[in-house]
C-alpha cells in the first residue's frame, strides 16, 4: 500500500514539476509605437516574409487604383499574401527613374505620422494607421 501511495504521489507531482520547470514561451510583443512598427515592417519587407507582413497588417486590407476616386477593394489575409509581391514591386512614382516600394522602404529609415492628427502615415503608395493603439499597414494604391 505504501508503494502505491508513493507511486500515486509521483504521478501527480512529477508532471507539475516538469511543467513548472520549463521556461515560459515568450510571445513577441506586437509593435506599438510607429518606430517599433517601422523597424518590424522594414525587416519583414527586406526578408519578403509574407507572414510577418500579414501580422503587421489590418484586415480587411484595402487597395484602390492610382486615384482616390477609384473604389476601395477589401482583401482578406489570403488575398493580401497573394499580392504582396506586386505591392512591393510597384513603382510609387516619386522619382523620375522607376523604383520599387521595396527600394523606397529600404532607404526610408523613419516613418512619420501625418501632422493632421498623427494617427496616419503614408509612404509612396502605402498607407499606415494607428488602430487600437498599434500601428498597422492598412491600405495601398495598386495599379492593377
């Protein structure tokens, strides 16, 4: 009987000890400030990491043609991931020579909020917004 009690005690205590002894898995903290967001966004663009880009994007993500009069097109996560390459290779039209959004992002070390309210920012054909206290990639102008 004593052996049974010891075995039962080990079955109950040992798993708790093993579980408690493991280091906790640390979930990465979502970027909050525009500087944290921009660092993470640039790194994801440089690596063409579609998952990381999606994690920094607000869904439904929206695209529209080159004009503000063009209709907004809502995109879910899957649709966004299918067009990421097209978004990054688009020419924002900011220089006489063609360049890509990827190039523009690589050479832009700071993303600054617009002066009017400070909750939106734009770089080339990309629009970013502060949504519930976190900066997100929310829209892009896309010439389809």
